[in-house]
């Protein structure tokens, strides 16, 4: 915006990627010390320099994982399309990760607050550009909208595919008008090019809890609901090793065709507490674990990091952990539990893993 050149500093672009962000940051009083001048008065002067009439200061509320305005009627189309509505996480090098303290590890890799009643919350990771989210509709539906600042598209699935697993009560997902019923632990695949996805619950007193995972897609494939009978089930482990579990493959090449997304869930039997041990990495894919059915008084110690530089994150029910390709992803709980796994990357070969010998772990 040419009229604003005199207000910029050399570090302006790195701190504030566009003028709209500066205006909104200032009106929230969230500016950095000394620059730019904070407060509504300065923002009104910026509007004047840009050739626009001053607008009232909007009221801001925290909605899910993104900031959204409670009074958006007076926003320009450019401002509305530029607002981010989901949290963004950037990739991180393993050398940086091993230097982080507990708070730093949780900030970079732990995902919390996905399942809030009446809300749809999303997180965009630059690690293979996966998006994960949670939706808990009650008396009204929740629609999956595109965040233009993150996606650069008019609708969410313009260049993406989507996997959904329901962790709650009975629900219905409307995909471009077609209604697909999902019970607890049923799955759904939605193909590229779908313009509208609406998430609903059949009962507001027992709402559906949808977990979403989305990856990039290069072609359009058929939308399909996946019941338990359609999934592939694999039993692994033993009670002696405390890792007896069943892997339920939902969005998987043996079940249906997708572009890159592979998704399913694992349930540990009573008395078993270990998952994915012996552990592995997979250089060609990243993965996200979403823990569920974790009792209120229990935790899962999620193991991560390079095999010789392991760290842990304490995870609780309905919390997720991002695992880059260089990181192991394993865990041990104080009781049995379940987790959803979702992967995107170079291939869809479930067994393409780089096994880590037990004597290498540190």
C-alpha cells in the first residue's frame, strides 16, 4: 500500500506480513514495544493514509485456536480474507528440538483444545502441510471453511483431501448436500474438489466429536463413509510385553484409494500400556497421534525425538502430538488408552518404517 511507505521500518515486513495484520494488531493493543505505535488512534491514521474512512474498533474474542472478530460487518473483503482462522505451526530442525525445555517441546509439538463444545478448531502444520482439527457440533452444524491466508483457496478441499473419525455420539456429515451418518469410531473420506462440508450431531446432549486430518491431493477421488466392518483390523503385541493392541486401518490403501492421507486408530487391551515399541521413524512421512479414551486421572508419556536424543511429552485425553519424519513416536500410559494416527508424505506404504534397535535408544 503505497501511502504507508513512510511508516515502515526495515524489520516491518518480517514482523507484520501485511498492513491488515498491523492494523488489527494495533487495535487489539498487541504491538511490540516502540513500534508500531499501539492503539486505535494510530490505526485510524493508517486507514486514512490508505484512502479508506476510519472504521470502529471491532470487539475481539478468542475463538478456538484462532482470533476471529465478533463484529466483522465493516471489514473489507481483503481484510476478511487475510485473517487467519487456524493456528499455524512451522517445521523445526532436530538440533533445535533437542535444545528445548518442557514448555518449548509442548509449544512446538503438543496440540490442545481441539474438542470444544460448539466449535470447530484447526491446526495447520508446515510439516508436510497436514491439517488436524476437532469439531463438536451441538444444536447447529459446523461448516469447514477455507482460511485464505493459509490455504490460498476459495474452499477448504479445493486442493486437499480429508479424513474424519467420530469419537463421540451419532452424527451426520453433509458433503455437498449428501448426508452420511457416522457412529462412534466410524470414518469418512472426502475427496478433493468438494465445496461444502457440514458437521452435525444427531443429539445435542450426546454430540458427535469429529477428529479431522487433511493432506494435499493431486486428483479427485470418491467420497466414502467407512464403517467398522469395512476397516482392516490387525492385532499385534502380547500381554507379556504390555502392548497387546488392535490396529484399525480406516483411510488406508487396503480399504479405499486416496492421494496421500493414511489414517486409522489403535486400541490397547486392558493391562497393555505401550504403543509402537520397539519404535521407528519413517523418513518419507510425518505422523500425528491423537490420544483418546484416556481416563481423567491418567496420562500418556509420549516419546519423541531422534532415537539417540529422546524426549517426552505428557499427553492427556484428546490431545495430539506432531511427529516429524526424524522423530520416533511411541508412548506408555498409566492405563490403557487409544489413539488416532494420521500420516501424509511421499508414499502410503504402511510398513515403510525405519526400525530403531532397542540398543540405539537413549
